[in-house]
C-alpha cells in the first residue's frame, strides 16, 4: 500500500465523521495517566516534551519504566539537548535512530527496528503524535505503527499527542504539578527555540487545556484508544 505523505482535507473530514458520535461527550479527566510500561515515539527530538512532557514526568514519578525513541535529525547537538531535557524529566532510557527528517517512509528497515524496540520494551502504553498531526514525519510514524500493529497484533494502548495540530481529545491529564518541570525541560532545546518559541506555544496550549476542561491550571490533551480502536480509526481515514 502507498501511504499518503501529507494530510488532506478529505482525511480530516473522514476523521471527524469517525469520531463525531463522541464529540459531544466530555473528555475523561485524570490527575495522573494510567500506570504501565511506557514507550514514547518522537519523530524529532523535542516532540515528546512538547506534546506529553508533563504526563511523562508523572509516569516517571509514579515509577513507570519510560523509554523514548527518537527517529530523525538526531545530530550531536540535539542529542545533547535531549539528554539534558531527559535529566529534568527523569527519563533514563533514550534511543536515537539516524534517519533524516521527511524520509521516514523511504526507510526499508525502519519498521523492523521499531518492532524490535517494541518487542524489547513490551510497552503497555505508546505515546505517538496524533494520526492527523500536521507534519510528514508525524503522519509517517502513524502509518508505520499501524502497519506493524496489523502484522504483529499489538495490544497496547495508544495515546496520540499534539504538536503541530491541536486535536479533539478524549483524555485530559492535569499537569499542574509537573508543568514547571516541562517548562524547564523545553528550555533545554536551545537550537529549536532560536527559530520558534515552542516553550511558549506548548505551555500556552497546556494552560488552555486546563482552563477549557476544568482539569486544573495546566493540562495535556490526548487521543487515547486501544490499539485496535486506533487502527480502525486510521484505516477509516487513510487506508483508501
């Protein structure tokens, strides 16, 4: 199957048709994410903290094993920043792949390597950019993960986080008590903050999520589904 590299309006329309029955329902609000072994897949270094840094910190403080996998543009400078940021969040297990940005669907060995990490970590929860996050690499990660899920029969929970595109969340996690750690961790990405103020953007979105949901002062929003449900949603949107 040839995967689309870009999100089109038809994809967004099909997505909203799929989730429309639940749009009027209030999202579930949690003070902490569900416990379990965690794998965070980040197409680029900093995506993980932008989208889920406060929740990742909560997993760490709860004693959940957390592994973060970075897929592309892992330059020496950005690796140093990732290590520095991880020390703030408390994550010890970082994995770096060597691919270039916007080439992920072209890498013939990438699916096998992602599967190898999943088999090693055996996560209960996988964090990944949401399936309509507006970046080629974020879309590519979803395509690769869904293809693997269909082939390997994964049964973990998927939490889609927001980076480039806000989403309609069905889960809100209160990060009021970890937002300062998230802010400190984001400040480590000096190479990225020099061109775009992701720190301001991410924390402002967290403030909005907290206020609009009533979950707390600051919150992170996710699309949380079982792998089976997430795969069905992906197929409805993209597998045509």
